[in-house]
C-alpha cells in the first residue's frame, strides 16, 4: 500500500483508532464523508458500547467533528486541506545519556537497528507514519554513544 498525502487519525476515548486517507484534500474529505454517511462512526461507537458498556456519543455536523464526537475521541493528527507548511524539526534532539528514550515533537522516538553496505547501524526514528510532511529526521547513533547498547 502506498502512503497517502492526506491522513486524519482519530483516537476514541476508549482507544480505538480510526484513520481516513486520501491522495488529495478532496479525496480525504470525501472518504471522511463516506465513513459518516455509511454509519461507520455509529457502528464503531455501538461496538465500543457493546464491548465497554458505555453509551456512544452523538455525532455533530462537520465531517471531522462528526467522527471525533461520535467516537468520543480527539484528532491525533490532521493533514492540511490546502497545501502545507511543514513544521521545522527541533534544532537537535539530545541523545540519551542512559538507556532512556529519545523524544521528538511527536512523542517517543522508536529505536531501530539494521545492517547495510556500510555495516551495522542504529538510530531513533520519529513515531509518525512514513511520508508524514513534518516527520522528524532520524537520530543516528555511533558505537561511541552510550545508547548504542540499549537498542
């Protein structure tokens, strides 16, 4: 599956994550409207009600607001509807001095390792999906870094 240019993730208060995607702002809005028109929000809220015993939240009028309110969640991320102005990454993210986590503006970075043509590599990566416009750059480690042995 190829990454879409526009993505909205909504997390309900019960932890269910619903994602709408589109290659354009129009397609994203159309997909959100289709989810709403086809009763996906009500179906998810009803499923959560059955599983948790809590009543679903009533939907509102806006497409994104309808999904958010119907599921009792908050917008985790929303792609712009007309172009975008990428958020510059932090000037630097300090590497951990212990086995603790490295963070970026999107949360705790994910430690990964592998090997390539130049040998073994390790680093911390932004938790956003690949291709996110304001995704933070990886924080590469060297064998001299204390965190090298924590990944």
